[in-house]
C-alpha cells in the first residue's frame, strides 16, 4: 500500500515516527524531526509503501516553485542537507516492491504537480542501483570503518595525524562531550568564526534557532565534541548519530590555537567514541569541491576508505520543466548532459537563495 505522510499532520507524524523508531538501522536523516529543521522553506513529507513486514520509506522536502506562467501551483522534491535515500525496512528481496513504489510515487508526483526530484543518496544506499532516474557522481566522501578497531585505525592514519595527536597531548589538550546542547553558545562562537574565516556563503550560516531546534528535537542523536585548552574551548564538532553510523555535521575552531593541533585530536576522539559505542562507520564527508584541501585533510583519517557520493535526478513533467527553464540555454534532457558532475539541478533554481544547502 502506498501512502503519503505529512509531518504537519499529527497522525501522519506519529505514524512516521513509529516506523522510524521500530527500524533496526535507523538513519538520522530519515527522522521526521530532522527534516522538520528545514520546514521554513518546504513541506516535510514521507512516502511509504508497505507489504507485510516490508516497508519502503522515502522522506523528502516538498518545495513550491515560484512561477508566473500558470495559475496552478507546481512543486519539486529534494532531500535535505546531508544524505537521503529510498530506504528499505525489513528483510527479504525489495526489487519488485521498489518498482511498485516508483510507479505509485510517479503517479502521485504527476497528480500533485511535482515537476522533478533531487536525491542525495546515502553512501550505503540499497535502492540507488535500481533508481529509475539519472544517477550522477557528485564527489568523493571519506568514511572511517570503525569495525577495524582502534589499533588498526591508528596505524592507517596518515603519519601526520599521529604526530599531530601526540602534539595535542603534549600541549595538554583534552576533549569534552556535550550530549544536550548546553554549550551551544560556545559552539556557535567557533562555528561562525570559522565561517567568517572561510568567507562562506550566507546559506552556510545556520541560525542559532536551527541548532536549538536540533538540540530540542533530536536528543540522543547528536553530540557536541569540544577540544579544551585549560578552560577554553578551542575547537568543536557536532556529530549526528544513527544506529550504525556517526556523521561529521558541522564544526569550527579558533585559528589562534591551530599550532596545538586540536582538530586532529578532535577526530581521533570521535573515532574512539564511535568504536566504544558500537558504531560501524564514521562518515567524515567530502570537501567543498572535488579533491580539494578539505577532502585531502579528511582522507588523512581513513586513507583506504573513499566512497563515491552520488545524487539522483528525475523529471516527472518535462513540459513544465522546459517552461521553467526556457530562458536558460542548456541541455534539458538530463540523460544527455555531458558534464553531469557540475550540472545544477533543477536548473530553474540556480542562483536562488531559498535557505537550501
């Protein structure tokens, strides 16, 4: 049975939350309260398809498209910042069920005036290989495989990391953990300081209200790690926590203390925490651009473990998509785009600053 759940409907929200809670392998990016962090520019929706004990779940943000050529309202679908997927819950073979889900979702999209969709696929996606749209390589991501254990991971570190961790120890740095967000002000000071230093785009300046909502709604699924020099917080990282994985999410540091090597110690201790708490993977993510300095730095912590990060693109209504992009001289047929890695999709939103990352 195919069904659409809307987070702003209390019964739908409880159903979605119940499915997520009973899921062995719960992904934080599928939690209704995580997606609700982005409800200032979208409606929070989850498509589900159930048969017996098997469930397919696709959480997404539904965005209205601003246009002037029609009195009808049109929309597009996108997964929020981080990772998304068409998730499989339960045991058994899902290929036939996925085809049925895709058929029903496509029909719902047409009936609901949804023009297209954009999915940021989970690095371990089970549905991506059977996705009925276009799958495109976007970037490489670094993943530390925690099941290897502390001693093996330590040996696999780039030698520079081991030297820097030892230097951090010699400088009497230590790491403290905040599971409740009590030290949000300290984190924001480091985070915004880093955004300023990097001349980051406005959209990367997540508001205090954003973090406060995360702290209030997702307790148990996040932790703030702080590197301390005496009583001073000099670096910090916010991680998100799923059943099997932990994710680097956002972080910041005080450049005046770079020489003490706090960031290497920070990631080292996060890896140890993940192992101690029986997680399988620490997803450090990628860089801003392909093979940039940030990616190379992250790769120091897991040189053997680079995973391709891919996105999915699908157009449901080509006629309306073409109408929305009629003044933009590019290929419209996604399957024929030569340089897909640098292709912006959906094209009609290029240059818009609607709060979306």
